[in-house]
C-alpha cells in the first residue's frame, strides 16, 4: 500500500521526528515516576503555547473525548446549557448535553458566517440563566471561525462557564486561554499539532473545577470524569495507563512548535490561508464561508455539474492526494483543503493546488487562470 499525501483538515501529515519519537522504547508509565515528570512537562509546554496557567491534561482518546468529558463533568439533570450553533459540531454539543440529562438551549445563526457578538449580547440580555455555554472555535465541516476572544468574555460577564472546542484551531489560530476567559479549552493531537490521532488536549480553570465540585449529583461514569485528573502528579497516580508512545510523539510535535516559535507558526498559517482563499476565488470558485475564515481549513463549493466525490476520487487516483468532502447538510457539495500544522507549507500547497487545477479542468471546469500562479500572487 502506498500512503496517500494527506491534505484533509486533520489528521495531517506527521513529521519524521514525531514518528520516530513514537517508535522509541517505552517504560511503565504507571510506576516509573520519571514519566510523570515527562507528562507534566509536556502539559506545561502546551500551557505556554495556548497562554494559560490553568491545569493542562492529555487524555487517551481522540478529540471528541474532550467534548464529551467537558459535558459529562459539568452537566447535571435539568441544567440549562447554552449551545452556540453555527455549524455541525456547534450543534452537536447539544447531543452530549442531552446524554447527561441537561437541557440544551440553542443560539443558532447563519452557518456561512461567524457568530455575531451583538446578536449574542442581545440574546443574553433576555436569557442568561445557563450553567455553561459551548462554542466551537473552528467548525471544521464548514471552516467557519468564531471570535472566542469576544464570545467568552461576554459569557463570563453573565457568570456562564465557557467550554471551547478548539480542536481544529488550536496552534493554527491565536488562542489566549486566560485573557479570553476560556474555562475549558479542548484540542486534539491530529490537527495543527501534527501528531497522530488518539489524544485529547485540554485546560481547565478553577471556575470549571469549582462547578464540578459543587454538583449535587456525582458525575456519571469514570473515563469522562475530568476531576479524576486533578491530583495525578502529587499522588503519582494516573487514572488509567497512559498511551506513552502517543504522548512521546505529541511531545516531539510540541517541541517542533516551540522551536519554530508559536507566533511564527500562527503567521505561517495566516499567510497560507490568505493565499489559498485568494487563489481559489480568482480562479472562479466560491468559498462556502462568507464571513469568519479559518486559517486551518478552506471549504470550497463544488462547481456546477461536478460533485465533491468526483473531485476527491480523481485526485486520489491520479495524484495520490487525499482531500476531503464534508458531511451532513454539506455532503458532496463542498471540498475541504486542510492547511494546518505540517500541511501549512507553501511547497505542499503548490502541489495540491496544481493537482486540483488539473483535476477540475479534466472534469470540465473552465478557467483561464492557473491556481499555483494565483497562490503565488496572493502569498
């Protein structure tokens, strides 16, 4: 089997030193105390990257684990939870709320635009009786980016705990957890960190822990109970055996980011996203999002008479490139190009766009322009 060149919005390509770190010999993470130091140092490095002094943890489970764990740990029966919804994952938070007996109240808006802060402000003036609120930083199926630097402080003005799904944005978009009043920030190893899938990354504030401690009923379940992590380091006791190879790989990926410099990493994402969007527009294609563009993924509407599946299939067979469509209401209507982490790279984008150019013209799309030339123009 020849591995395709993966350019989906996560999982991303993984650098060789990350793969090699995962191949290193391992110890017993439960009883070797040096691993507790390694784990905590890795968490602390992530905390520096996302600008928080809150506790940071790495959980054994893909990013969805973090979303469910936040809802499981905070939600009690009949709790009212504000679900800020302008995308598939935004709406999906409501399912987790209902699983644990909460009552989701949706603030639903146009899915082609970022959340309007003034509309949310007016909504909260009428109803702000919520234990916590959920919001997606970058809703990956559509590529919309929400301004959590304004959303979360607004929610905190009303005493609402803030839960942010930043899985597809963390490290690819600015994230200042403490300054922006994010109580629980959720990330995943397979997105802009560019490590293999399998790990959730999260930070938890004192307010969030206090809300969990003040529950009237115990948290349902164990694996999704975030309070079991609080004293792991002082007690030298993990709640379960940690996936040590995955964490060693993530540590290498984190060190890659620190070595490059987080501000440099963010600027690289910004420049590549800007050039990709500009090139696609001038080429004659339409972006799905109208306002609130993510720097980690671009979502493009397919031209008339060409389906997403046709584009994806041809690029895989002809160029061994794996891009993705979307799902739900966007199924077979858009293609998604992930330019996050290791994929936010000019040489890689040029290959992708050149192949997409040839694919679209083969399938009958008419354009006198060249995607690569346009990319270079905007870059």
